């Protein structure tokens, strides 16, 4: 799964990398967590950075708490699950990141958090789907889920799943009106040789912690 990630570049860097407009609402996030409003680029408004809630709430849902269980969507079954298949066809987004976190199980009592990022430290986009839900007062809430896939050679030593990271050349294809079979071809593990990982502080365990020190490498004593 993917349960935490970071996205903390300067606004100008985001604009140059993803060719979008970034407004004053943007702020760096070092420990993005479910239920937070986070930076995405959606096929609804591909020219601007938007902020959607992490944890998909399908439009038909009666309870927004369902989003707490829908932060990820398995790529292998994306066209089968009722909650996801229509979004996959019509409502896709790029979930922007400079690194994500996963916990490596050491033993029954110990897990060590790792930060996984590009070897060149470039920004990247994870494949996402989104939907709009209307609450009883008529407020519209846009929310998203991150697609996950089986791990590459780097990730399999840390966790049994990883987010679907799109090749930069395929990001616009993900947002465009692309045939379903072509979209499914994009759902694969990102090449391990372009990625790296290192252990970080357990500060990342708490979603209330959101500071640059979360990204710092620590000693792995295991």
C-alpha cells in the first residue's frame, strides 16, 4: 500500500516540472496522510494544481468515512471493483510527490520506516483516481485514491506493494481521453534502477508531525 508521502518543492519548481499554475494555497508537506487535502493534477482541470482529500469517497456513498478505507486501489483489479472502475475510466489524476514512505517489518514487534524516492531526487507523479461527493449540506468534496501494484526489486525488500509511479512521458496520457487498454499498460512497477530508499525517523509514524526532519536519513541498526 501507500499510506504516507511527501511533496515539498518550491512552487516555481512544480510549475516548471508539471506545467501547471500553483496558487497561494500551496504549502510544502513532509508527511502527507489520509484525510488531508493534498496536491493533485486532475483531468478535470489539468492546467492548475488542485487540492483533493486523500481517501476516495464514491459519489454514491452515504458515509464519508468510507474514504478512510479507500486510500489505495489495486491496479490489478481496478476495472472490476464498482468503487473504482468508473473513476478509472473518467476521473484520473496525478498525485504529486518527491518521495513516499513504507514500513519494513523487522520482527513481530518492530517496523522501520523508509523513504523511497527517485535516485536523482526528481519529482514524480503517482497514478490516482478521484470522485466528487456531496454532503447533506450540499458541499462538494473531491477525493482521491492512489493506485498500487506489486513491488519492484527495490521495494520487495521493504513491502509487498508500491504505488504506481508514472513515467513522466505518460503523465499527460493518464489525464487525457486515452483508451482503457492503453491506460492499463501504464500500470506497472517503476524500474528499480531509477529509485533508492533509506531509513527515516519514526516521527513519520504520527500524522501530526510535518517537518523537514522527517525526510532525514537515520541509522538502520537492523
